[in-house]
């Protein structure tokens, strides 16, 4: 707020300085009028015509100076609006970055996670995400593991989905399923924070198990 006030004050002072230093629009007309008064002996037609031209030039000069004042005023208002908009955008960007950092530190605050197998859709805080059948299977396995407070390795995820023993499954196969799930969710922030990768342990959903429902 202080920055906005400072910008407005600086531009206001600049506008006042410019308007005060601009010459008077009637200065030229005053000089022409003085020529008329001091040279009343100029009666020839050519001399009178010259004085008329001078008078018209003074009027044109006055009108031009008035238009300059208007242009300067509009430009100053426009510059003020741009600077204020830039400052507000900067403040919003800083606030958003702080909010994002806070979310990254605390994780996603999920009040409900409903997995609908029939619809191949997951509802996260009432926001629906359409998933592929493979991604739905991966998410369902992670949800069931989270309700049991388990952390699954990639091989264990592949084992549950494929029905084979863990020894016959590769870690990379489960990691690929996790990657496809994240890609299907689309939003990088949601997918990265929702599906946590715990070093040397495996994968889990970083949400409260009490909010999970599978239908």
C-alpha cells in the first residue's frame, strides 16, 4: 500500500512540475496584442494582414499548448495505472509463491477422496478427475494401502494389480504405473503432492486415511 501511495505522489509531483513549467498558452497572444497597441501607425493593408496572421498564429499556439497539456495528463494517468497494476501483480505473485511454498510444506488439505470404479473417476474435494482404467487401478491400490497405513514399493504395486508374486515383478513396472497416474491427474502440483514417493520405502497417498472412500 505504501508503494502505491509513493508512486501516485511521485507522478503527481511530476505532473504539477510539468504543468507549471509549460509556457502560458496566451503568452503569444499577449505579445501580438502588444504589437497592435504599440504600432497603431501600421495601417497599410499588408501590415494589417501580417498582424492578423500573427494573431491567428497566437491562437493556434494556444490551442496546441492546450492539447499538449491534455496529452501529458493522459500519459501520466496511464503511467500511474500501469505502475500500480505492476505493483499489485508483483504483490499477488509474491503472495501466491508463499502460498505454494506453504502447500508444499504441509501437503494438500484433502477433506474427501472418493474413488468411483464404475465411473473411472476420482473426486478430490468434490473436484472430479477422469482417469484411465490402469490409473484407477493404481490409485485404488494406493488408497487401500493408505487405509491400512502401508507404504508400497513399485514391485508391490505391480504385484497387487497383476496378481503375480512380488518376486516376479519389477520395481520399474510399478514406478511406471505411478508416473501414468500422475500424468492422468494432469495438475502437477496435485499429482506430486497427492502421491508421495518416500525414499527407499515406496509410494503412498499423503492424505488422512479417514477421508478415503472407494465405491
